[in-house]
């Protein structure tokens, strides 16, 4: 892993791992895909490309948070409110 | 504004878990089952934190009643932005029979002790669906209540609450101090991210016992039996309209 981005990448990985615990298809499924995705790029050295990959990772974090929120909102709406 | 807000949070079985009834029909399986904060309580915490971010209130205190494990739920509230937590320790048999009446007595006692001017709760818990704690707390304190709130706004020294009711929306103005219960569309709760959870470890969680607050947690209710809902009957397909009318007549519907 490139030295200047080591801390950022680790933080991103930990954040994704934490979010993955609630993944609908299972935490293990998510963890496997996460490790594969990070391992695929482990030899990347170009700082611009690394930054791009990190922002893609942050985008995935936001997508996951949105997914979890929508799932919960829809489930609660269905359970507690009359279908309009 | 030197206002302090008390937010009640409840640790319940996660909304996505498939509930199973215990073989002895005394309750629901909770051992080893994923628990999390009641979704309506998340909305309540979010609203309190939003009010603090708008500088309309000074401090957000998260409260939960139960055994050691509820501290996780309080930590989630702290990670979402609450300033400190209060863990009211109730365990064993007392926890099994803990209901809205006992919790509202505890919250009322805490509100007086902490000099809170606003209590925000979730409208109901997804495990017992009582929808009583907010209302009872307001009654015990003789405070006005804004229940099923889908919008909150401060107007001078009053609170404007838009409530979701059967007929649509009702807007009321209530004086502070008051109790508000959060409905689904009040806000979008933020996710408690890992860095926030780490930061929240530094925030304090005070421990108290109901006896310290002068509250008796004995219950006057006894759960007799817990059953699964009846399985859905399979539908019947018919070929013609005459068949349909015939079946409806059989069932006594026509």
C-alpha cells in the first residue's frame, strides 16, 4: 500500500467493514467482496488513482447508509401505516 | 437557551429479525438475537441532536432502562450526538415486566431531577407497540404533549408541533416544558459511523437505580401466553363469475 494514503485506506476499510455487518445478504458475503476489492488494488502506486479509489470507497459508504435507511423506512412504513 | 432535552431510547430486537416464539409460549426468543435501538427512538435522538445543532437547546441526555446491555443503545445515541447518557439499571424479573407505566414514572422523576424542559420519545416500540410511554410521562408531569410529531418548530416560548393523525395533519402549539413523541416522517436519522462511536466512548454514562429515583418498578400486569399469529389461509382460484358468486354465498358474504 502506498505510504501517504495508508492511514486513509485503512480507515476506509474499517468503516466499510463496520457497515457491512448489517448487509442484507450477510456480513460474511460482504466481507469476502470487500477483501477481494481491496486486494485487487493493493499494488496501486499512482496517487491520483489511489485518491479516485478512496473516493469511490467513500461513495459506497454513502450508498450503504442510504440502502440501510431506505430498507428500514420502507419496512416500518409497511408495518405501521395503511397503504395509501 | 439553557434548555436540556431528555431522550428516551429503548433496546429492542432488530426490526429485520424474524421473531420466534419461545416453545413454552411465555415470550419471544431474545437470547443470541440481534438487538438494536428502536427505530422511532432513533428518530427522537436525531431530532434532539438537530435542535442542539440549531442551537435551540443546550444539552441532549439519552436515557435507557434495562440491564447492562442497554449501554450499547445509549452509546449509539451518544454516537449520534447526545452529550451524555443515563442508564437506569433494571434487570432480571423487573426487566421482564418493565412496561410503559414504570418507564414513564422513571422518566418523570429524571426530568424533574435533570431539570429538563423537553422530553422526546419514539411514538412506540416495535416490540410491544404500546404507544403509551410518552402520553403517560406527560400526564405524570402534568406537561402538554405533542404526539405523533412529524414536524417540530420553536416559536417564541412555545413549541409548534405538526401531528400525523388519521384525518391528515394537525398543527398545535404547546407550552414548554413538554413531551413530544416522534413519528416516522419527523426526520432521517443519521448513521452512527465508526469514528463517531469511538468518539462517543469518551462521553459519560451515569448509572442510577429506580429506587434512587423513588420509583417502584413492580408491574400490575402478567403475561399469560404468547402465540404466533395464525398462518394465512391459502386463497382459492375460481374459473367464472358464477363460481365466485357461489363461493361468496357459501361463505355467507353475499
